[in-house]
C-alpha cells in the first residue's frame, strides 16, 4: 500500500468504528486519534501505523498532512441503522479494500472503544499526556519510535526507583 | 387510481422522511463538531489565561521587565506514578531560555528537589559559568546532583536559584514547584523572594488547584496503555 492508502485505511477504520457520535468527522478529533493509534502501535510493535510525521503543536499533536482530505463518506456505506427512543444513528461500514494488518486494525478499534465516551477536550488532554507530548515543547518533532524506546526505558527506571524507595 | 395516488404520496413522504432523517443526522454531526471546536477553544483559553498571564504577572511583580533577558520563572508539577516532575509553563523574555533538551525532571536533582523537601530554597552562591566554568560544574554536581554533561546541556546557566513548593488545597501535600532563576546572583535577596512567595502562597495554591485537573499527566495516558 502507498503512504496515502495506509492513511486512508486508518481513517476509514476510525470512521467505521465511530458508531454513535460522528465526532470523527471532526478533523481535530480525527487527528488526535490517528496520533494515538501511531503511538500505541509504537509501544506495542515498535513502529507507527501511518507514515505521518508528527510534531508538538500549539494545543496538541500536529500532522504534516491535512487529514480532512481523508474524510471521504463515499467510501463508507450504511450497514445498519441503530435506533432507540431518543437517538438515531448509523453504523458505517468501510468498503472492502486492502486492509491494514490485523494487529494494526485492532489497535485502532480498541482505541475507539476506550475513547468513545470522552469529549474532545479529554481526548486532547490524553494525547498531551502521552510521553512524546509531555516531554517536548511546542514545534518539537515527535519521532514516535525513538520516544517509545525512551519511554520504556524511563518507565522501567521509575518502576525500579519506586520499588527501591517503596 | 386513488390507491396509486395514496401509495405515491406515501412514497414521497417516505423519501422526505429519509431526507429529513439524513439531514438531521448530518446536522447533528455538524452541531457536534461546532460544539467540540467551541469546547476545545474554551479549554485553550483557560490554559492560555492561567499559564501565560499568571506566570507573566508574577514575572512583572518580580521586576522582570527591567532587565528581562536575565531571568526566568518556571512551574513544574509532580507525576507521582512516574516519579518525575514535568514542566508545564515557563516564562522569560529571552527566547533562548524558554526551551530545554528535556521536559522531564528527576525528583533527586536540582533546586526543584530542594524545595520539594524543605518547602523553600534559595542559592545565589553559584560561581560565574563564563569565567569559572569548571567550578560552576563542580558546584552544581556537588550540591544539586547534576553530572557535567547535564550542566553542559542547560540552556540557562543561572547563578541564582529560588524554588518554592506549592501545596494542595488542603495545605498538606506538595503538588508543584515554582522556580525563579537569574544569571545575576544579586538580583534578589533570599528575604525578598521568601516574602514574595509567602504573600502569594494562597494564590499559588488556588492557581495550581484550578489548573491541575486539566493539565496533561503521563499517568493518565499510561493508565490507558498509551
């Protein structure tokens, strides 16, 4: 898959899993979720899912690419309408295209479940709480793979220090 | 004929209903997006107000404006779970003093650690790093547990450090530390800075209590496996 196709696949999976809120059609929200997916993938598999180059922005992680171009409703179809007394929403389904690796898709799906109840401000706070964001300043580049190695090292150090003092 | 008319009418109503429903759903997304942007903006404004204006006002009270490029004020918050301090705001008129190579600070080093242990710390006995660099490194190593490499990486080699621990609203545990520093060792006396912080003890506590819930914390991310 080309770099654009990988990003498109990730965005499609995110939109597909955004069952109730439609929040992911918000570019700001989408950006943070893609960042968190890349970071989680680095922690688990030592490499980000997308080729996006991230930097520490004014209010959160910033991508080197405009993700709003990847919000393409025509790639999604309505799979199921879910209704209850007060809410009506659609379950979307992405077209059967080249899929991400199963473990990458799982990362995005699990993330969407974790974040489903959070308002945007909380999701931003969460992204800003990740190791690459909290240890850098505005405009710094976030090389996620390097940061994940440093994080594991510092986490181990903190744990050992806690055991030592505790 | 009338049955066809009724069916056609129902079909049109049906199409209209679907359109309305789709439009309503799309409208909800648009409304949500607008709400999210406003919410986001509100948070940004709160952060901006507290982080920038408050630090700037303290700097003004300390007389930074007169020779601003020699001084700096920084707030650090402690992340208990990860056993590190994180810088969450820094003010200086000298742009060279704003950045650092690291934003994570050990609780066993520097003047942050001294205030964390004793509540207040003042030191203006640092040797001149321009004229006596080796002595400056040695002093910092001996008293503040910094290696020579770490001293070399410091963008601001201050000669006056003063730190104050900010307690939680109950006044029991420390939650943050504020550090004032200057390259001029005699810019402020110990008494001046002690009085400055004592007068603002409650305001600093309130400031941290307000901003603490919305500050990013590494433990929040690590609790979610991030």
